[in-house]
C-alpha cells in the first residue's frame, strides 16, 4: 500500500479519541478544492508493507487510529491493513472515505468502528465537483447503504466551498440521507485555504458565509440534525 505520512498523535480527527493518523496516498477523484492535492497522484507517497505500517504507527499515547488520504479504499489491501491494526491494538479504528469503492469498504467493515463519510455534492452534481469521467454516485449510494446497514458509527459530512457548493446541494444531501434511512447528525464544515491546495484551482473559491445555509435549519428532515463547523 502507498502511504503518504503517519502523524503520531491527533486530538481533532476523531471526537474525544486521540488517534494516530495514517495518510494513504492516491485518490480517484480530483476535487478542485482538495486540501491534500499532493496526495492525489496514484504513485505519490511510498510503498510500505502492512507489517511496516503497523510497526511505524504503533507505540503512541493514543486510543485508536484514523486512516485517511487521499482515498484509502482505492487500495485493495486496505481491509488487511485495518485488520492488522485492529489485531495489534484492539482500539478504535476510524476510516475517512468518499465512498467510491464499495467493494473495498464492504470488506473493511469488520475492522472499523467509525467512518467519516465525505459527501462531495448533491447526487446530480458529483461529476462536476469531483471531476471524474464517469458518474460515481451509484457506487457512493451503494457505500452509504452498506454503512447504514452496518453497526459502524456513520458520520456524514460535507465541506462547503464558497462559489462552488450551494444551499441547494446541502438540502439535496440532507434529503438523500433521509431517503436512505440515515438518522443522526450531519456535519457541514467551511472550506478554508491551506498549504495543501493548488493556487490555480482555488483562486475562484472563498470562505463561505454560514448565513447562506442557516435557513435550512428550519426545514431539516425528521431525525436529522445539522452541525455547522466554521473554522
Ligand atoms: S476525494 Fe479527498 S483526497 Fe480525493 S481529490 Fe477530493 S478532497 Fe482530495
């Protein structure tokens, strides 16, 4: 598996659980606002064996792991890596995914406790947002259904990008989640510039104004709450 980096301790990636963060390299999407754009190329990072990853990641004062990217599920051996981590620590395993490879996600489910699921856009605007040649939505819907049918804690979230995301996107995502049976909290966080973005890609984007989506609070689908995290 190709690994970009491993951060010994993070207090912010999983609520209330200090974790070691493992960044896999490579992504099958090309979001213009990507904040880890150097991780998109499939040959970025370095190739590591699963025992090497576990050896490198273990031994910190944490209660779990967060596996993120790039997109971890493009790696066919992700389930084996998660299994090795789980067997080594018997601790909380969190996965960050955009859900485009349901076959790998399904094989990973026995070894993960929680998932941050990045919903990039409303179903009809995925191709424009993630810039793929084929519409990934059917596979993303399949991943959502897998998670909703599992015991894994499922935390959907969207990055709201000024001049790209619209309140209608958020409304459509909320309705889609509701139709699929999700009940719980949906997180919307604001886009911010970071060292990992590509200047030429993000020139037109801006920090969004939370006032744009405040009106949605008055018509949330039943059973779903929305939390805005403006940083
Ligand atoms: S899915 Fe994530 S890692 Fe991949 S391009 Fe989009 S923001 Fe970047």
